């Protein structure tokens, strides 16, 4: 029976974390443990988490002295999972709760040949609409959650996909040993798309399991910091592009990406978020030279699939939620 470590990251969100852990205790799958990583909380999280860990034999508490972001925080848990020789490591957002069969179906997905990551159906908290059924990476250089905002009953059937949501997915421990952990340069946002892209480049498959259901209070953590999402978006989108897009696709994807990036930047200014957007752009330029370029050299040199294969698993259109870009394209081409 596959041994699984579930990593839950907490940052000043103990009320959410307690609800999350309560749901995880009811899982039908038995061979699992939970590690809660406190990411430098400054509220009463640590004291309450210590009490929780003392009462629950399946729970281990790890602490980071400061907030390392999603990527750095979950990496603390992943390193623990590797050290303790778990077969697989599941990541789960602390502002979410699970259906009791969630882990059972995720583990079953790992039985498929070449599958290294399995993600499930992540619904919004009310269960009526979809948060994510995995991720696209588009030929416009922008990732997008599959089926976000659509009715729950319209969720797709189980299938192979491009990428998995870091908030509710399971990873073979061997994958991290092969391609590395989450890239902490991202801090938060798109680090899960990056590791999915790197897995694809290393010839691993990613699977969406429709019966693995969880419910997410979207943005409960990031909404605590004004401008955070905007800054991270403009910083991380170019990092993702430069690190992972194969050389043969750089030009066709890059031209579209540049156009869309400029349009999104203009929209940020229009909505009063120009300053965090500009800071993100400048940070992205800096990280290109200090991080992304050198990581790209390693990733692309070691890739095991062709650019043609990667092109075949991309979403060949503008991301569905980019209504402004679609309107822009329709004005010039007539295509919606």
C-alpha cells in the first residue's frame, strides 16, 4: 500500500488549518501521515498547532522561522517526506477541505504507467462551481486553471492533462529526487505549473482524476496582502516562460506572450494596481539574469521529450478568462 505524506502549509491561518486537518482525519485511505508546516506565522498559530500535533499521532509539526512562500514552505514538508521515505507526497491547501475518498482516488491514479502527478477536482467552497481541474499552459505563454468558474456538473472526465494544481495534488517522491523541488524563486503562484512543465519535459505524465474531490476557499491566504497577487503574477509569468518553454517554441509562444503581458500590464494600471505590477516586472527582469537563464540551461539540456510533444499538450488558444485579449483579437481578426 502506497505510503503518503500530506503536506499542509499554514501562515497566520490557524482557523482554516484546523478545519482542513479535521477533514483529512476522515480520509478513507489509511496509509498516510500529515505534516503541518508553519511558515513563520505571527498570530497564535504555532501554539495551537503544537497542541493539535500533541493530540494527533498522524500529525508532525515543522516550523520555518520566516515566511518562505508557498514554494519554500511546501519544500520543507517535501524534504521531510523524502527523508522519511514516503512513496508519495500530497500537497493540500490549508483553506480547503476534502471528500473522504480524495486520497484513495489520487493514489489509484499513480498506478497508471508513467504518471508522476495526479490532481483532482477542486471545487469552490460552496461546491457549485469549479476552482480547478488541473492547469493548461497555453500557446500564449499564460497558464490557466482548467474549467475555472464553470458549474461543477460540467467538470471533465478523468484524463491526461498538462499540469496539476499544487493546492490539491499528489506527487511521486521519486519525481522530486529526479527533477528537484518547487522553485523557491517563484515564492507563490505558478510554481505548480513550473514543476508540472518540468515533469512533462522529463517525460512524466500528469493525470486528472475526477473522483478525487476537494473544496477550496479561493484566495483566503493571498488576499491578506494587498497587491501580492499582482506582483507575483508579473514577476513569475516571465520566469515560467523562460525556464520551461523549449527553444523551438520560444519565438511563436514568445510573440504572443509579449503582446498578452503588455495588455495585462495595461489592465493592471487601469485598475489601480500599476505599482505592484511594475515592481513585479522589474523583479522578473532581475530574476531572469540571476536565476531563470541558468536553470533553463539545465532543464532544456536534460529534457527527454521533443518540442513537438510539448506543443501537442499545450492549449492552443488564449486563456479562457482573458476576455480583454479575446476582444482585442476579435477587433483585428474577427475571431472571438
